[in-house]
C-alpha cells in the first residue's frame, strides 16, 4: 500500500538549465516551492514532537551537535539522524519526491538517498552550525563521494534565525582540514580549520517552502538563532554509490571523536539494534540499488578489518 501511495506523487519541480548551471558553477542553488505550505506546517508539528520526545536518543540518533550532550543537558543544536525512522509519515512527502527528481537531474539515474537529518535551532539559544564541508564528516575517507544535500527550512530562514551561508565555488577544491570545535573530541560537530575566507560567504535567506541544494564539498555555515521562533530544518542527502578511491585520505578529525552519541549507538547496535538497522536500510531502498549494495558491503568489510 505504502508504495502505491508513494507512486501516486509526482515531482512538481524541475530545475531549469540556468539553475543547473548555477549549481555546477557555485556548488549550490536555491529552489522555490519544494513543498506545499500545508506540508511544511505538518513537518513543523512532526519535528517539534520528535525533539520534545527525544526520539532516537537511546539509539544514538538524537544528540546535541555542539556540546558534550550528556543526559539532562539543554541542547543548543539538537539533531536527529534519519527522523523518518521515528515518524513514518515522513516517507510520503512532496519534498522527498521533488528532492529525488532533482537529485536524478543533477547526479544521474544511479542516485540513491544516503541519509536524512532533522535540525533544530531553539529560539534565542540556537547555536551556530560551524563552517564545514559535508564530505568531511564521512567515516570512511577512502571512497570517492559525489553527494548533495537538500536543506529545507520549516519556516522562513533569515540571517537572524540562522539561514545557510555558502562559499561559492568551494566545491571545486578538495576537502580542507577539519577539527572538533575547540579541539574537543567530545563535541559531535566538525568545523573547517581554515583555508577559506568566511568574508566571501553568501547568505541564502529563503521563504517557507523553498530549499537549497549544495554539493558535499561546498563550504557552508548557518548562524545562531537570535529570534523568538525555533528554526527547524530538514535535510535530505543523496549520492551516487561511492567507489573505492585511489587517493589516500585521512579524516583524522573523525577518528579522534569520543562522543556520547556514538557510544549510545554502539550499545544499541550490540543489543540487537543492528538488525533493526538492516530493515531500515531496506525501507530506504538501499538493497534495491546494486551499486549501493556493493558500497555497503565494502564499507562493512573495511570497518571490520580496520585496525584501531
Ligand atoms: Ni552540512
């Protein structure tokens, strides 16, 4: 039934040649009307519920990006990895259908969804998201990644409430060195350690229902929330199945992490969560893409044989 329902929705957005050219040149582009207003309103309610209920926290899927994230702490940048696992109604939304259609337009027919994320910047106290490149957060650097992320605010995004900022053209270079904020490996977020000029950033304010799409190498940042309204954002990430890379890279900033959420994730996996995880990947369609299956197998093998 679910699949029939999904098939009933058709993409309502197509990128123009000009928008595609902007994405290729700048590494990001803003897209109007990615989701209808009633959908955005219901997403706000779903997100508020998931964050209130601390959905996924015990599994290591909900955590604060910018603190030690101990139980009872008040988070200033809480995030949920794959919120669809805790709210199945997120499966059949127009935003997802439109994002997939545009992902195919930009990366070709082998594209699959990689992951998704819910982010909340609480009113007045929502912290800035440090400058970073998404690819720098990948746990295994020895693959060639070609990934894009759609970022949709669930209310208007302004400079005051923490809209996105991008460095145009930064996707053309490699991955710059990153670090944990304050060099504290207990903090989940990563920040770019330099090699770019934040003064060259372009703020990207957006109306409700709009989204931006950026490449995995495009440097980006979102400011703190200095308003009375919570700033929520929904991220859908897509990629071409990654292939082993001939270039040797070291994302040492990830290897050094000692975060509470990864400890919770390990505990949950060991106590049977791993089986739930395999089922969830099936629901995301991972096992329907041959390229994706090969990648998942290679990644699992590399993780098992890695010396720590
Ligand atoms: Ni990012």
